């Protein structure tokens, strides 16, 4: 399986590898060129299997607090933190990066 960004990475001359049955770019021109691009212009990463979930509502924080390994009370508006979703026995289900939007004015 490929991702929607594959053609763009082919045009950048990327080398590909397969992870969890998904073809993902490994590198584009070497670490030095990639670092320079990230510093001077832009860097693009293709996570392949990553999705986006947005939750709203008065109970969203309480609900997530019960499902995730991190303390959401420590997540400041505009911040992010890593977390894990665990099952009832504490087994890993998924790793996550959580973002909290800045509160609307």
C-alpha cells in the first residue's frame, strides 16, 4: 500500500521502505540535506498510518483521561504531548501525539 504523498516523494528522489505493509519514504538526499531543508525552508514527513481525531465537548477531557497514559491536566492550551492508549489490562493499543488547541477568544 502507498500513501497520498508517494508521488511527491518520488519527485524528491526519495528512497522507500515498507513498514507495516505501507511503503514510506526513508530519506531524500541524506541527513544533511534534510536538516538544511528543515532549517531553511520546510520538511515534510509521511507517517503513513497516522490519522487525526478531534474531540469536543464538556466530557472530552474526562473521557480521554480514562483512556490515555498521560495526564491531560498538564497539557496547556497550544501545547502537545506524547501518550499511549491502553486497554483495560494496561496493554498498548496505540501511540499518540496529543494537541490542545488554544482556547477561542
